[in-house]
C-alpha cells in the first residue's frame, strides 16, 4: 500500500535541485511576470470554487480537479517521479502508470483543499529557479488555521506555462513522491506500484 501521509510529507527541501529536469517540449524560458499571472489566475479561480455556496463537497472537488488538470503537466511530473524506472517500463506500464498517477495526485490535492471555505490567496513573490523555471510563492489564508505557505514551480511547456512541482512549507511534492514511489517499487516492483495507485484511485468518480 502507498503511504497514507499527505503527498507533501517529510522530504527535504532539496526540491530546488530540480533545475536540471529536461523536457523535450519545453520552449523559451517563462518570465517571472508570466508565471506570477498564471498562478494568480489559477488561484483566483480555485478560491471562487471554494467560496461558491450551494455546491456539495463532491462538486467543488470535481471543479478543482478540472482546474488542476489545466495547470499541471502531469505527464512530465509523472516521468520525473518514476525516475530511472520509467526507462525500464513497458509501453503498457507507462500508459497505466501515467493515467493512474494523474488521478492519484488530483485526488490528494482535491481532498486536501476541497473542504476549505473562506480562504484568501495572495502572491508573495517570484524568483528564477534554475535556467528555465520560476518559483512563485503564495500564501493561502485560512479562517480555521494558520496560513498555508507554498511555492509553485512553473515552466513553459508546449508554449504555455505549466506547474511541474509544488512546495509546501519548503517540502517538494515531486521529491517526496519520487522517494515514496521508489520505496514501493523496491518492495513490490513497478507492477506493485501500479496496483497500489489503482487501489487508491478506484473509488474516484468517473468524471475524475
């Protein structure tokens, strides 16, 4: 089984070492202004969904999944997270893994944020990260708890800005998940990881 801790749990802040990632479809570098506007627009849309009255939790989560699907490059992120195991996987394994990985990440995010209400979303800064990326720092104010500080790593892929990693309180989603998946593969092989992802996403609605 996959670790039930949140996807952001217990990794080191070595996430900033993600600069060497290579994407064959990457175009010109994304600018700080473009990355900031992209994250601001996505955040504003998410807050609108969270604040909408008369919608069930399931409806909010479905809308959040649609927003995240637009903002993230799950194919790129999935390949990075699988590491060297990607090259060893068959075409069928790659196809199954990528489909399930996207569903799994969407499930984690939407279950984490879908129940919130009354949030505020603020951009607090942006800076270059490596040769091609921009790290946009944000603050999500929550009426029922301390603010959630995050940073969104943005890269231009297929001629538009896309999110390729998220850091919460200095912890990288990509680095954490890569470590967790590697541990599962060591114990159960790649097929074991795929089956674990399938089990964790099997109860998601078809619209996911």
